[in-house]
């Protein structure tokens, strides 16, 4: 459950956690990183704990457009983060565009960079706060120069279809909301405005990932 403050009102964004069946790691991250380094020897890797947080230096993808360059990286090297390419979907958050121009040149009015963002999901269910953001130079061949990741390596699991069905059932939602409201009232009575319930996969946070997602 997460909350955001808007003026003097505070809103609870209620989320429902989807249970999953965890198993072995889906992709060999080490092999994928070795392949990326062979293709682009100048690349530098920054880690947060054991998780790859940033890739940068030089360039590590090109294409016919910024989006094409990003797509080529996604399909070829997303396993570096322990995430298969099919789990990365172009960002569809209504508050942000999947392709965002950055740093406009004052003389030409053209953006120097394009930021392409992907959200992580599995079986159509979003992973909590897990994104891949790719920074592409807006120039010839559109070189990809930075990858910023909050992705989670989920392993080889499937969303429990029965649990998911129960979470989208109106009566089940009302029961979950009623239970949640009681807990919120006891711990933070000033939080009274609730958002829509959204099933998510919980794999921890950037600072504290969990070994077994749920």
C-alpha cells in the first residue's frame, strides 16, 4: 500500500498483491552481461547491492530512430537485468509519455536526447515500481548512452490465475478494501481517501528486493 500527499488531502493508492510461483532464475544475467561487454567493450556497469542499476559510457545500441535503438537493446540485452524482453512493455502510464524529449537546444529547438521508458510486468500484471529507462542521443544512428533500471529479477514464475481472478472479483475487492480500511484507520486515521485497487506483483524495492516475489 502506498500513499501520496495532495495539498491538505492525502490519498491511499490501494494495491492488491498477486501470488506467484517462484522457481529458478529465468535468464543467466552473467552470460547476457558478457555478451553485451563483447559487443560494446567500453560499457560501464553500476550496481546497487547485487542488482545492476546503471549501464553507461560510449553507446550500446543504435537504430533508425530513438525508439528503434531502444527496442533493439530491449530485445537483445534485457536479460542483463534478469528480465526477458517480453516482460518489458512500453510505458502506458497516463501521466507520462513512453518517449520523452529532453534538453532542448535553444538555437534549433530540437531535443538533444529522447528518454524511452518501459514498465515491467508478467502475464499482464505490473511489477511494483519496476521500470527500464533508456536515454538515446537525438543524432545520427540514435546511440543509446544510458540505461537506468529499477527492474526486478523475478525468476521463472507464473501468476496464480485463481488468485488473480479473486482479486478482480467485485465482492473480493470490497472485502479486501474493508479489511484495508480498518488497518489504515488504526495506524493513520488521517488517510481517508482511497484510490482504485490494482493487482501488482510485489518483488520488493530498489533498496530491499525480495527473494520470492508474490
